[in-house]
């Protein structure tokens, strides 16, 4: 028989606010509160912001059997907003609280509804749960329970119950909450794919509302499920996903790699991977994104257009969007960051169809037959008018991203060799340069490695300005790939060269085939991801293969992977130990084949940070460093005979020099300084002992200021602003 307690403290009394009844239900109330297998709180970090100094909890035991029920008598008919309060403003408390406490709502005329509450965040304040209709004479209640699936940041999770507040807001309820959208597999928003399979029998009980669908392990290249919807209010929303625990009731497990694509904001798009083999039976926060009432949005479970190999059983149960703030530039607390990181990000590929364009065309050109396919935008060979496309990027995580551009093979016409590129990155900083669209057609061309921040829009603008007459400037795709938390040499692409003592004639007629085979073999022998290797060229002089070696860490949530230097070491060892296997790929018979591997150093970006405006430097110089100021005063006191103007002049000169020596160059965040030569690998030099330790990954020239910091220490207005109808807050993948 369960242990049943009833605490009597004081009678429930309705309060008043703007004429609408407000009722607070506390765990210390009288007969309106009952609990089962629950205990009064004693943990100080939770007590300090508990409502009226007390709460109850389950001692991390009796999972699935502890509950607390708050009941009330509605003073008048109407729609009531329901809010829940729990302690946990202190991380010492919140880390033990469950992320999906179960809530049963008794409302209307003996009707019930269900919700979950993430007690690990927003502790110490009222949190809106939703709104329901209540009637006089019909008791309403809120039953908060623990679960066998309780999960938190620690090994033991303490479910808590503290207080509820109900406020009459109107005569009728138009929805459970005006700030939430529920996308269920049985709802009106869903568009199922051909692999749509309904769970049957006891298996269906695992679903969020007693049912779910799955793909039965079938992958047909189509969208498995798509939900189309609009939000009820502009703003920043948490996107959450719910999938069932199928192991016990269904006899199968769900995939650890389920691709989710989200169309949000005003034409932006992001993708990620959800691990459905973990965290089942609860709402999991994926990402925080902006949505608008004037623009339709969509959530898809689909691998279409993604560079992944779909496998396993995917479940479609439910998604939920909950309004969080007016915009997404608000800083996310550390506790919130822990919750958002439940969706591994994929490289963000932004297509020309999603770009903001000006002066471009899809019309075929007789000089360029490939344009008849209408698969990319171009300038129509019209150099008399400006043609440009801006590709916007909403970073799902803070960090260093590799920025790349892809253009098609034109074959019978000449591509622009100096297409202008402008990048808006970090917090309103700029980078500029060019990309050679006459080379590396069909492959990704590395532009730069730069810091981007979640909540701050990034952009890449391609333009035909200054391109040679008779050449075609194209606008196809841009890709952003997360590489590391900070931009540094370790996570910057490097150049490598392999020389084989074999006559080039053996591969001259099958260069593409040989290049692909060499890259695949190298990756396998070195045990590195094949996508980390980019073959950039084959040339004679024996056989010389040039590679771009990328860092293989492209997910902030994945286990630590290989940086470019580590990949280089593994490639060098693989070449040394397997030279004969590599030479066999040429088809030539070579005795004692010795293959040479050369690390050519960091790859120079073709797009580099723009120096800050001169007026900003002058403003900074007006405030010299404190220690230096005392030196100047001492100097002036000693040099009484000098003219005041001379002293001031000397002061300014020294201040400028001090600024250049002592100012950190981006805390290591901007991977490349503007002094690097374009298109060449960079010779790495060990800095002198008196150089600043946190300088840029490549030392800048003496007359150029350091690159801006990833922490946003230096901010300059960017010209690459989003469209005029996009708020500054809006800042993924396409």
C-alpha cells in the first residue's frame, strides 16, 4: 500500500490581478495538495529559491510511483493559463532535476490532458505550461509524477513538486497555449511518405499519445515524414522532438542517426542528426530558432539531399515548438546550452534557390550549353550590370566553421577566375577576397575558416564585380562546416603532396579514376574519414598528387575526432608503411617503390578578414593602456624642458606601438591573418619568446592590426546584412 501524506498549512484563496482571478497552489497548502511517495525538501541549493521556501521530492527513488496533486475550485467559468514553479536557479540544484517530469491536467468536465515539464531549466520562476478551460463546480487538478525514464545531468535524478498558478485569461481557449505548436504523427500537419508504417498492438503504447509511426527500416530516398505549419507568434522558439522507447514493447531498436531538417525564419533551413536510440519517452530540445507568422515552416525526417547513408528504423512520433523570446540574439544560459545540444549538426549547404539575389538569371546561354539544365544561377555574361547572390547562414552552435563554395563544370565556356566574395561572420565582422571558378569545378573550394555565433546571422555574397568580360560568373552553393570550438592551426586545412616514382603516362588517360582510388585507399590505410581528403590536382614529374587535408571534427556534439595535424601524421605513416600498395594503383610494375609524403603547411584562404576602419583605431589610441600612461607621466615629469607638443607627440607614437604589440589577435580565433599569400600553403614559424602567446595562427605583418576575436572583442558594422525584412536577430543550413 503506497505511503500517502496530506499536509495542511492554510486554506486556498484566490488572488486578483487586473480583475482576473489568480490562484496559487503550493505544496504547503491544505486539502488542495496531496502527495504519494514524496518527501519534504532539505537540500539547501534547492531550498533557497523554492516557492515559499519549501518543495517535495522523491529522493531519486520510487521511479514511476511518486506523485503530487494540486487541486482547485475555479471561481468562475473561463480559460485559465497554467504555470508551474520549481526550484533550480542554482546549477547545484538544477543538475539533479529531471528533464521531462510527467504532468496530468484535469480540466473542463472530467477531461484530462498530458504534458511534460523540463525541471532542469528555468528554476526559481513561473513557467507557462499552457491554457485550458475550467468550469465552476468542476474541480481542476494538476498531478505531477516522476517516471522510470527520468534523466538529468547527474547519475541520480530528483523529481520535485513545488507550486502551480492558474490565471483566468479569457472566456474561451483557442488552443492549449498561444505560444506552442504540437506536430504529432496523427495530427493534421503531417504529410507521410511511402515508408509510413503504423505501430500496432502493444507496441503503439510506447508513443507520445498512444501511437507512433516508423519506416520499418525501409529507405527509399524520399521524405519519410514532413510537417508543415505556421507559428502563432513571431519570435524565437525551442524545437523539441519526442520518440518512443520501442525496445520493450516493440522488439526493435531505433536508429542512432535519424536526419531532421527544419525550414524556419524566412526561407532558411538547417539539418541535424537525432539519436533515437537514446533519451526515449521524453521531450528532447534540439535547437532554438526564429519563426514568423507570415512565413510557413516545416520539419522533415528525411535524408534527401544530405551526404549520409540512411540506415535502421526511424520513428515519427511528435515535434513541439515553444515560444521562448522575442528574438534569438538573447544570450543562452549555460543550463539552456546543455539542453539545446541534442541534435548533432550536419554541414550547412545553402543553395542558390535560398539565396537573396540581384541581377542574376537562369536563362540558358548558347555559348554555355550546361546552362540549359537551369540548375544554377549566373550573370548571363553581362558585366555591365552587377549580379550577386547572398547565402545566409544561421549557426546552430558557436565555433569555428569552414566556409566553402561549389560551382559547376562549364566545359565549353570560360568561368570567372576572380569572382568576388564577401563574408559576414562573428558578430558583424567582415572578410573579403575572391574564388577562382575556373578551377575545382564540381568540388568544394575552401574560402576561409572563421568564427560564427548562434543567434548571429552569417552570410556569403558572391558577385561578378570586376570579373573579366567573356567569362561567366555562377552562383550555385555555399557550405558551412563546424570544425572546432575555436579557430586555430589544428583545425585549419593543410596542404599535402604525394610523389610516386612512376611514369605519369600510366594514369594520364584515367586521372579521375586513379585520383578517386588513391584517395579512398589512403583514407582506408590511414584510418581517417575519406571526406577529410580532397584531391586538388594530379601532375607529371613522376606522379604528383596534391591534397587538401581537412579536420575531421565537424560536429560539436561528437566525440573528439582528428584535427588536420593528427590526420597528417596518420597519412604520413600510412604512406611510409604501404608504399607498394599505393604504387599498385598506377598499374605499373615498379620494384622498391618509395612514395614521398610532404606536409606543405596551412592552406591560405582566398577570403581574409578586413581590417578595421582607421577611425576606430584612432578612437582606441585615445585610451592608452594604464601601465603605459604612468610611464608617459614619469617621462614628462623628468623632461621638464621639453615642449608640451613634443611630449604629446611622443606619447601618441609609443601608444600606437604598444597597441600593436600588446593587443591580442583574436584569442586564436581567426585562423589566418591578412598577410598570408593567396593560394599558397603557409610556412609555419615558431613565434619569438617576446611575442604575444595568443596571437593569430599566422603572424600578421607589422602594419596590420590583429584579426578580430571570436569573443567579439572587436565589432565592426558589416555590409553583409540580411534582407531588410529580416530582423537583426535572425541569423543554417540550406
